[in-house]
C-alpha cells in the first residue's frame, strides 16, 4: 500500500497569512493527489484534485502543486473560514490512502 | 441537487453485525463507483471499501477484509455496507462517498454524505 505523510501535523496562523502544507507519498503517484478540507463535525470537502486542479466553487486563494512523490497545498491569504483540518489523498491505486491531516488553527 | 444520505448506524455489541445504507439522489447512481470512508473519534480518515459502477469489482481495506461487504442496488439508488464481527476498533463515523468521474474506480472523492456513527461497545 502507498503510505502518505503530511507536514506539519498542525500549525497556527493569522488571517491573511500564506500557509503551505506538504504531502509526501511513499512511491510515485504521478499527479493522482487530492486535497480535502474538513471542519469539526462535518464531512470533508474536495478542494483540489489531480494535484493542481481546483474543484468547482473553491476560491482561487487555494492552490496545489507537485507530482511524483511530493506535493503542496497553499492557501494565499488565510480567511477565518479556512481554519480546518486538511487531508491529502492518493487515488493512484487501491487502497486510496489518506495523509494523517494538518490542523490549521488561529494564532 | 446531489445528495448522499447514510443510515443504519448505532450502538452494537462486539461480535455483532450491522448494515449501513446510503441513499443517493440527484445523479445517475449506476454510473459511479462508490466508497465507504470512516473516521474514528478524533482521528483521521480511513478508506474502507469501494465498489465499481457495475458492481463487478469490490476492494477492501485490510482492516475490514473478510468481515465487511460492500454492495449496491442500482434499482433503489442505494449503497450498502454489511459489517460483521464488529470490534471496538470499528467505532467511527462512516461516510458514503461518490467518486468524481463516471466509471472510474480510483478517483478523487467528490460527494460525501453527512456520515452515520457506529459505536461498538459492550
């Protein structure tokens, strides 16, 4: 199975900050990498698919990049509604594994 | 409006069984692979199982293989998860999830239900 790691596991940031979250796969997954946002008590929402494509309705302050084994999610100009936990997920092969998550909270 | 609504969760004793259902609406259910993803309290997301759009392929996480069975009933636009030999480690919110693209087995998870809580405890 492909293992996914994320860093950092948590971070504190202020409104307006630029935030970068890193995800690494244990083997090459080409660009089969997706990012989700989850708020407490809610289901996750798809933000980015195929490493860099924004899902419909996702604000352009979110962006994804990377290929192979190393990927990043960047939030340019953090807004209050962005405080949440973010998960990466590989859809290269079954089982589709998730990273452990990165919690973004208010500094 | 695309919707997935899970039901069937509850409290069950270790070793017992439970069947979850997921009612789909707003899209052509028979054209999409469907998944179950779970989240233990305070923990991250864990993919559980997937069934292909036509039901011909099913895959499971090692943690549930041999105990859980995913199935679908396209005439009712409904996905199921039969869970047998439950253990406390299966305690989690179970989400029904639709893939992003039609026909694809491995894909981004676009549509999520609200989840149903399963608690395994004596």
